[in-house]
C-alpha cells in the first residue's frame, strides 16, 4: 500500500527540502516529493515530525560484522551481516574480500553467485576485491604471501565465478602491467581503485588516466605525502574527477587530515566507507582477519604481531555523525558522502544512494544529532533504534 512521509527535512538528490511529503509507492519505490503547501488530499501519511529523511547509506568497502566475515562465513553468516547493517543505516553494500589465494577468492565468488539476490537485509550490489594485486610494503593487514602482479586472466575467471557480481577491484598502480590491466578491467565494466601501494605520483596518475577512478581508504596503506614526492596520496588529492574513500573513525585518519582532504576535493568526491571487519558490533577481544590474529580495544582493531591497524569496527552511521561533529561537513554533505558518492563511484545510482522517483525506497530516518532512528528497505520499516 502506498503512503506519504511527512518530516522536517528531506535530503533529495539535488536539493535539501524543509518539510513536505514524500510518496512511497506500493511497488517499494519512491514517488514524487511534495512541498509543505502541497499536502496530499488522500492516502496514508506517516508522521515523522521534525526528524530528517535521508537516502539509505551505501558501504562500498566492508569485510564483516557481528563476528561474521564475507569470505570465511557461510551464506547464513553473510546474511547476518546484511541484516545487521540495517542498524548502521546501510541499505546497500559491497561485500569486500582481502588478499588471499586464488582458490579462496574463487570459492568466495561462487558462494555469492549461488545465493545471488537471497539476502534479506541490506542489499548486496556487487563484490569488491581488495587485492591481491598489492605491494607488500604497504600491505597493512593483508597477507603478503598472496600478493601478485595483476592478471586479466584471473580477473575474468573470478568475474565468471561470481556471475558478474565482482564489480570493483583495488590494486597497487606500481605493479607490473598495471596500466594495461586497468584499461582491460574498466573495459569489462569493473571499477578500479588504487591503494595498498608504494607508488610514485607518475604510476598512480597513469593508472587514473587509464581508467582507475577510486582511491582505496585514502591515506591508509600509502606512503606519506611530501611536497617533493607527491606519490599516490598526491594523485588522490590532485586528480580532478576521481573519488577518494575515507575512513572517518578518528583512528585511521585524524580530523585535520580528513578536513584537508574534504576541503581539497570537495564532498562530492569523498566516499565514506567503514573497512569494518568481523568485530563490528562486537565486544573487545581477539579476532582474525584473513589468516592474521587481531585484537580489538579502545575502538580499534590491530594486528597482534605488528600492532598495525587491521580494518575497523566503524559503522557507517557513526562515520556520518563523526564528520558532522568534527564540523568538517554539513549534514547535507555528510549524507551525500555516505549515499550518493559511494553509489556513484561504483556506477550504482540506478539502484541505491538517492531519493528519486522510481528508485528503491531505501531510506533512513535521522535525528538532528545524525543518529539513526529507523531504517527502511523497499518502503518497509526494517529497523528501529
């Protein structure tokens, strides 16, 4: 049954409106937005007072949640992540792998292909391979023994095994034949991101001009920026039309660096991500990322042997709240960075990331402090705080 939402603010695609009525059709899609003085003469109205309505968040880089892992967990575990993400205001996501053996990556592809479209929570819009075409020097929590040069043959194999669900791959631009790989991957319809890299500026920007369009968790897994050797971070700052992923937990990137990147690129080029691993929504303690032991304490996940950060336990709703609380972004821009920008960066705007007629009615109800009050999927309320 169709209905209208009446609320204090609506974060629409091109404008934020105060008050009004948003139609949700009985097919689970959005209808039209009507101004406050255009109150519908008939139909059910759901009243949200002075709360705010935003597009459902889109997490394009996440490894796990609730002690489940996108690679190690069976389908039931993956669906548990999908359901749990609704608590984070996330309505669409890309399950993300880490560097692993060809066998394990292929089996992960096959698992998702076998259950395509069966998730009952946040929608799986595709797969993101974080690796294995990385450089060991900035491997972070990725296992160097599986790192290798990019191979289109392997990519085609994984793409087929995933039933074309593999839509994004992160790689290091200094690896052998990187430019040629980027060109072919983009031709196949994949989004190529650059990261976990010791690259100089020239190799990074060459891959951008070959078609790479995203920087993987900018600043993390990269050599430091210098005015004399701008490297891959310099490419992330200075390439005009790319998207920079950013982990806003206050640990991976501190607020002044977040502010510098947002100011330099503009919020329309920043995709908030979590890089969350299985310890998300779990208590402190011992966990595993891939084959590497991890401990979680004080809001951080770290490798036991090196103490390096090992993914995060960040929820996307908290990244949005943080960047507003730090006065780095307005609520309007923070919402955009967690919905429209990540969706656009992965060519998914027809499926998620916007409040727009005839698009899925996946949205969140926000309080003024940016906390999530309720999450809707296809026009149905699925989570209440």
